[in-house]
C-alpha cells in the first residue's frame, strides 16, 4: 500500500499508481514477494520511511526508473495516462528477452536447455536493443543492454 494509505487510510488514483509500481516490480522480478526480507509488522514503517524496492534482476534500468516514479510523493506521481504512454514506447523499443530466474533449477520454469543459458539477460533482437540503447543514452539513462546476473 501507498504510504498515505498506510498512515491515513487515504485511497485515491494516486495511491493506485503506487500499487501499480509494486505490481510492475512483481512482474519484472518474476513473481518475487515485495519486501520479503522484512517481517510483515515492519513493512509499514519501512514504506512510510521512504524506502523503495530494489531493481529486479530482469528489469531494464529505464523501466525501473518508471517504476520508481510510481513511488514519488503523492503530488509528484504521474497520472496513469503518462505511464501508459511510456510503457507503449518501451514495448516497441525493448526487444523480447530471455529472462533468467533466480530459481536454482529453472528447467521446470523456463523453456530453455541449461546449455542455452550463458549467465546474462540476453536481448533477443539485437537491432532493437541497439536502437533502444541509443535512445536511452540520448535521454541520459543507462546504455546497458546486457546485465550480468550477479
């Protein structure tokens, strides 16, 4: 829940934006539980103190920056319409990727042979990855298109 919802019981479209960021984090983390390392009774204090979820392994930096903006102060959170616009741009610019799970035996979770996994997030469409890298670099964001697992 958004800090204002936890502290004051206020639920608005802007608190929904906060939760949308959490859902996007869950998707890009391949279903990990948010705040898993924190006991449930401490999550409220953690969130209200301004702490954010860390960047998931398979999440491109530019998408993580969009997720982080969901967790801005209430009046600084963009509207859903702006998020939709940015997601549509990212959908076109970022190629499909082979997602590497943190599960030790991924054979039952990912349709790949272990020999196909090189230890990196691999962008399937190299031309799209290069175009995205150039575009993101022009905007001052990271130009990394291959991220190490560690």
